[in-house]
C-alpha cells in the first residue's frame, strides 16, 4: 500500500528529534484519519487520493490480522467493523472474540488499528512516531477513555492528550475564526453523536457544555435502511458485515440522488427495487429527532439561547445526509457551516493540537467532563461528586462516615451517570478502604477525593482522617484490561516498545536523581551549618549511594535510593526555611 | 506577561517563601521560580477571591472574574506543561484544578456569598438555623406566588423581589462591616431565597405554559 502526503518529499520540520514530533489521530467508528503540522498548517495524510483508513479488522485463524482496505477484501477469517462502539463496554461478550487460539477484545482490536495506522504514518514520514493526540467522542465515559489509552499504549503510542472530537473540530475551524461569541459543533460520526457549545476568549477556547450519545451514528442510519428494505419485501436480511457495507453504500448514494435502484442476492432469491430519499428520511426521522433533543440539553446547560450562537458547524461523515442538514438548519434557524471536509476536520484539529502541545500554543483548550461522577450511598442512591460540564482538570472532595458501630471497612463504589439510582448509572470501580479504627457509627471521617485530569480521566482516593489510611484507585481497571493483561499484551505485541518504555523510565529516573544530587549539594554548600554531624553524614552517604547507583543503569536500584534521598532532604529543607524566616 | 503581573499583585500578600524543589533557592511561592523558572507548587489555602483577584463581595464583579480566570487558566493549564518535568505536570494539574474550582465557586452567587460568610465569620452559613423572620417572609412570598394569574402580575412580582434583593444586599453588606454575624446570616439567607425565587419566576415567564394559565 502506497502512502502519500499532499506535498511529496516534504518531511515535517526537518532536524527535529522524535520527541518533538507528534501526530493527530481521529480514531473513528468507520474510518481513521491522521494529520500532522507542516509549516504551520495541518496536513491530512493520504493514501493515493484517500485519507480515510477503514477502521476494519480481519482476524484469521492462524492469529494473523489484516487492517484497513485489506480487511474489507472478501476473505476468510472474521471481519470486525465499528469496534469503537464496543469501547464503552470493552469487556462485554459482544466485544470479545476468540478466533483460532487468540482471544480478542475491543482494546486489543483497536490496538491493531492504531498499530497499522502508526506504521503507515511512519512509512510516509520516513521516521518513527511515538506520540499522538488521539480523539475520542466527547460523550465517552471514563471506561472508554481508559480503554482508548490502553489500546494506544499496546500499539506503542504515547498519548499526549485525549482530545474530544467536537473540540478538535472547533480547533480546526478556530484557526479561521476571530469571533468572541459562542458557537455549536454538531458532530455525527459513524457510531457516535456529540454536540458541544464553545466560546473563545482571552486565548482560551472554552467548552461551555457537551452532550451526546455513544450509541447513535451513521451505523444506525444503515440499520434503519436495512429495516426499511426488509419491511418493503417482508423478509429478513442476514446481519453480516457485507449487508452492512451494502446498506452504507446505498445511504451514500442517497446523499446526491432522489431515487436509487437496489438489489441484493439472498441464498435462494434476489430482491430488488427502488428506494427514494423521502422513504429514507422518514426511516431515520426518530434518530434525527433524538440528536436534536440532545442539542437542546447541551444548550440548556449553557443558559444561552440559540440566537446568541454565532454559528453551527457540522462535523462527521454522517452530516452529509441532506435530512440532517435540513433538520439542523431548521432547529437553529441558521444555515450550518461545513466548509472543512467533515471526515477530516477532527483529525486536522488533533494534528494542530499535537503541534501546539509539543511546540507551544497561543490558545489553550478548556474542556469539560461530559457525564457526572458520583458515589453510591445508603440505599443505592448516587451522591454526585463532580457534575457534568464541570471544567477540567478539577478536584472535589466529600466526607463520608461509617454506618455501623465499630465498622472498620468501607466500600467505595464509583459510578458515572445522571440518574439518581446506582443501578441506572455506569459502575466504574469498587474498592474497599480497610483499617478504619473502630469507632461509634457516624464518628469516623472518610474523605473521598475525585480528581479528573485534562484527558477527562478520573482518579479516586479515599482517606480516613485519624489514621491517614490512604487508598487510591485509578479508575477504571475493571473495565479495560487489568495490569497483568496489559503487561502480557505489551510483551507479545511490542517487545521493542516496552524496552523503549523502560529505557525512558530509566532516563527519567537518572535525570531526576542528578537534579536532586545537584540541588542538595548546592543547599549543603550554603547551609550545612544547620545540620548536626549525624544528619549531615546520613545525607552525604545517601547522596553517595545514589551517585554510585546511576552507573548500574538499573531503574529498580536507582528509584528507591532517589526516593530515600528525597525524603531525607525534606527535613533539611524545612530547617532552611525556618532559618531564612528567622534571618529576615 | 500581563497575567504574571496581575497575579503577582493579587497574591504577593498571600505568597509565602519556600525552597524551590528544583534549584533549592528560597523564593516566593507564586507561579514560576524566580531563579530557575520551573513551576512551583502553589499555596492550597489561598481563598478563591484572592486567587482570582476580585473584591470579596456578595456582588462579584463578573467581568474581572472572567478575565482573571481565563488569564490564569491560560498560564497554568496542563497543556502548557506537556513537555516539562513530571513535577511541573503534577503541579499544573492541581493548580489548574484549584483555579477551575475557585471560578466555579465565585461564578454562582449561592456559593460565593456562602464562601464570603464563612471567611468573615469562620462559620458555615448552613450551620446557622433559619431565623424566624426569614421563614415568615418566605412563606408569604410563596403564597403570593401561588396566586399569580397573569404575566403582568408575575412581572410586578419580579420587580417586588428585585427591590427586596437590593435591600437584602445593602443590609448584608452593612452587617459584614459591623461584623454582626446574626444580622448577616439573616440577610444572606433572605438574599439566597429571593435570588432562587427570582430565577424560578423568570423561568416561568419564559415558559409559554404560563400563557395558558391566564
Ligand atoms: Zn528554582
């Protein structure tokens, strides 16, 4: 397969080290698109004339894998399409396949797509790529984000940032926009729907609200079309990838034709007929209406009215459907913009952001958490800790207490969703805080802290006040792969990348150690008089040990020594501060 | 550059001296180390008004709040530290969370006025029981609201509430100056209730279902 860039022969900013170069990848339900900054402009990577890599994977009995166009060619093995729709529930039965002797999951299949894309990008750029900004639907929950990050890790890609798809599109359009008013992004992809309302000001592109549905997209239009034809002929079509692709093709023809003929071979009969755009529009109307309800919810959360919006931007291949364009125009009373290719605009934004993160940017993206996060309390009721559309990063704490006298353990159940009851929300993780000192009910104080980072990923810590019994979980190990599975995949799928990673960790530990030694030596030269002889020699010995360990090139030796010295130097630092304050 | 100056002036009072984690110099704890320019851990105990550089008031200056918030978030968002050391990434993460949370607290009159109350009196407003006169006023207004039958009546009701809000804010500010905790609690509770009622009634005015009731 020949991979070619718009401007053959040009490589992105020559003489850059691999660490300075990062690509943007739009990992779509039906297609994957990549882009990179070249001479200050985002360039979408192309295969001949095509920029879209089908997000299709064919799994063979012998363990071989084909990705992209090669996977679509009629062949043996199992064809997997739209795997992204399984990422929100990546361990569910429908998201796991056993082919031959290999057990596949949504994460490992997605990793195959990313690995393939990474190789293709590397062959066209003629250099290794280690870093990327990868886009995800804004409405992806924590589990799906974690799963995406894991897939990238297996593929040997360090994710600089998980970027929400509508925000990425806004970045691409933002390059040409100078308004300070709010605008909406209506993003209907192959499998997911998102709407985001954004407002640019003071160098910050701020997401005011977002809403969506991770199970609503062009795929559902295809299904509606199949149902329509089944209804017309009073028959049932087999639910195979081939029929799905056939329906997708009919749908695409209907974007520019009033009526189209169709025919398909079933085992014993052949059915054929004509399909009009009116019939199709009627079939997808409930889906279109559903997107507009979601739009209204996002608007409500911003407390803005539709006429306060500057513009509405259409993103995602499914917004080519004329019924969508008409519906959006009627709903907002303004004609929507789509002058950038709706299939490529998300990748472009991701490429721009990849460049901005590695080279610095004038505009900062301030995104929000799409779905509320909370904890289960008595009676299965959800206590929301972080509400949807809160700007990230954010940290929120809540104090809980024990329910029974002498209770020594407390189960923390983390959920994501808008509903009141635990059973109606998505369970993200469950862990138990133990060793709470036995006390009368209601007197122990347990502080649970939710920390959401700029990728929208959650870490939960629980701490008992009196003993400082601290436990933390990185949500969500239960729904993605657990650590062991992760390591197994890393070992089998990318031995090199793993050793690269260890090398990188070693380098980081060495840099950190050298910094510490240097800083401490300087502090000692200034203020060693503040220490007694025993403490001084303890510090000097620990420094010497760490220095020697640097030659071992062994991270497991260096790390504990470095941490030890850090601990020792802490009380020295406190003495120095106290001294400085006395002096002043 | 302006962002640094702005924040420096707001925060210089609160900034304590610390030892830079990187170069070990003793420096002022705000923004970047004055010696090696690495990002320093930011003071956690700083109150949202000081952090965002707005006058502590029940009536927060939204324009200044918005402007200062965006400047700070632009400066300290984790995206600005992607290529920096792990320590700086961690600091940027926790500091920008602090900035976001402070903005959220001040953006809403409910949380900002409660915050101001606890800052002035060292006690949470919610820990003080509702004084009887407040409850009485609430009941009266609620009853009045139930008998609103036309848009005109509703609009007049909104004006009435607005006048009451102005009075409550004035009395509250006076109570703060006099350090009269009970009086402050009384008028703050009144204000919060009136504010909520004002929002609800206006929402109803925008809702076409009100028309059908006439
Ligand atoms: Zn320094």
